[in-house]
């Protein structure tokens, strides 16, 4: 069995009990959400003999290793690792192969790929001669770059990109049992499908498609697929079968669904201010009356490079069940629509994406669904960031909720864990301060008139609570109706069940008081 184990802290190695020691930091990338301060302890690959229980360390060095994958005869392990001279200074990850029987001190490491970008999720061909993987070939585009499907001889050599013409993100590649085709998850225009392509990159097929969100899959030796599929009205369940002939195996949510009235979900397309077509979803309350205009919530996804899709959206269903129309759009910057669509956000946050989400609100008003006098807005992570742009640029909203958001970007440099990404997109803050200040919503905070609930996790080092505190301080100083909610010991995502419930209750209370 392959294991990933992080190096132990020194006091655990020698058995010393201990008084607290200071963090001594010498890394360029020295923080990570959920991990805290980063020292020189690394995560390495180990193998455990299942018969004897003996554990052998296979990799070592000042590098982190991840995503181990056994070859068909269980003698080699492929894995992903950044083994450049300064791993913290770039986003490189290559595919490496190591013998499962001996540590790499013996020189058994083989570098399979040499792409400057990120190569990840390795999977072996049935004959063990090839490895497929997800590859990012334009690392300077950071999160706006498309993840393609790559293939390389397992012994190293000429690697090829198979899906460049698709211009869509792929994930979780696996060879079919024949070895002729590679199956993978394809993200496309609000949908997530299972697709396949042959080794030449010429024969592409959508194996399982439709208005669905396919989240994961595995195959048996006959090529039958077990997968997780959900849609707008059914949470994810397990399906099994060959190709499109799938049988639903689990009905985990049947009792829940039978006892609830769900929103009617409409998939819509509309034009933004400059004519760009934008896709979105509108959730209508149960018993929707087309002759009545409803209080309406614009909910914005995180990322920014992600998408709303046909997956069951609990938040939207909750709001709809409480009498709201919910507008969810995939503005520019979203994934699923090609790299050019995503990269239009580059160093220009809160411009085109602001226009796109506002066009979604106008669509709902023009369709007769939304009451223009009762509008709310909100989101988490980048959804909260774009909410901050909305309330600094528009006075149309009666209530806003911004969660885990940013407002003053230069203050995040060295405080969050995005040092590399900030530098790539905006430059060094002391060399190009104008790039940072131009897009900081904090500089327009005097324009805000919307009552705003601000939320975040105490220990969020992805989008630090510092931002929420700054926004709260400014809005409070301006005399606006605002409140700051900080969840103790929580990070970027709120996980403790009591806090999850608390957040939903506060969502509804704030919107009911200010929007409904």
C-alpha cells in the first residue's frame, strides 16, 4: 500500500516532551490554509507491506510528493512532485516514477515529464508503457490556465497534449481496459461529463453526458463504470454500468426529496453589456407564480475560475424554499467556457464579471421573475470578493452578505498563501502598487449604501479574516448597517456543523430583514 506521510516534528522524533517552541521560518511560501506556518517538514512517499506491516520510506528530500499511482504489476509508483531548485517560487509539478521496493537514495527516481507547468493525477496504461495525466502548459496564467490531458511514455520521452482543441478543463484521467482510450471528467458550460479520447487525440467522445454534474468515477476490468452523478434536482448518487447504460445504485436522498418541494431550475443564456453571452441558472420558489415578482438574490460562485453547474445546489434550494428567486451566473473568469473566457479577468477583477452578474439580475427582472426593489447579493470566497465590487459599484441591492472576501489586496501580500499568484498577476506590490490599488474594492468603500453582513473563519489563511475586519471597520465608520461574524477555529470553509447551521440561519435572517 502506498502512503503519503509528512515528516514528524523534531520533538516527536527524539521523544522529547516539550515546552512550546517558536516557529522558525525560512521558506518563500511559508503559510497554507488548514496547515498553518510551513517549516521544512515535507510529505514523502512510503510503502507498507500488508503482510508484515513493515513501512519503507521511498522518497526523501526538500520536496513534497503527492498522488501516488501503482503500475499494473505493482513494482513502480508514479507520483507528482515539484523538485525544482526553489519549489516555492513556481507552480511546477512533474510526473516521477520510483521503484516500490527501494528508497530513492539508490538513484531509482525517473523524471517522466519536464513541463514548466503543473503535471498531476498520473494514471498508468494497462501494459505499463504509458502514463496519462492532467497538464497545465501555460503556468504564467496561474489559475486561468486550462488543465489539459497529457500522455507520456512511462520511461520518459516525448510527451503529448491530447485535448488542446477542446479548450476545456479535464480531470481524473484513467485508461480504458483496452489501453486504446483514456476516460476523463470534462467540465463544459455548466455541465460535467465523462468523456474519452484515443491515444492519438483524434477520436473524442462524450461517454456520459446531459444536464448533469458527474463528480468522480472508477472502472473495473470489463470497462464498467462506477460514478457519482447529480443534477439540479437530485443530490449526487452512485451509478454503475457500461457507457450510457447506467443503473442507479444508491438512493440516499430519496426520503429527503420525497418530503420536500424543490425549486424549479431554469438554465438561461443572456447577453452582458458588451454583447458577450453569459450562462446561468435561475431557481424559482416552489409553487412559482408567473404573475408575481419575487424578492431575488444574486448569488456569486467562488474561484474565480470555477462554475455553477447542474449539481444540486443546497444553498439555492434553501433560499428558494424561503420564497426567493435565486440568480446564479457564470461570469467572465469562470471555467467551463474556454481559457480566453477565464483569462478576461486577468488583473481586472470586478469589471467584466461585475457587468455579467448584473446582466443576470436584469434578465430576471425583464423576465418578470424579480422585484427590482427587493434585490440581495452575496457569495463566499471570490463570490464574496465580487459581492464587494457589486456593493461599491451599485446601489440597487437592499442587502448583501460577503463571506471570506478580500478588499485591500496589498495588505494580503505575505499574509495569505497566494504570494506567487499575486506576483504573477499584479507584480510586486512595491514596484507596481497601481495594479493592486486599481482593483481594490476598499478604495471605493465610501460608495456603499447596502446593509452588509460580513463573515469569515478566524484562521482563514486563504482569504484572511483581516479583509473582513477592514471592510467591517470601514462600513461601521461610515455609519452603515453592518455586522461582522467570525467563526472560531475555522478556516476558509466552515465545517463545524453548529457553525454551518448558524451561517444558514444568519443568511436567512439578514436577507429576510433587508430584502424580503
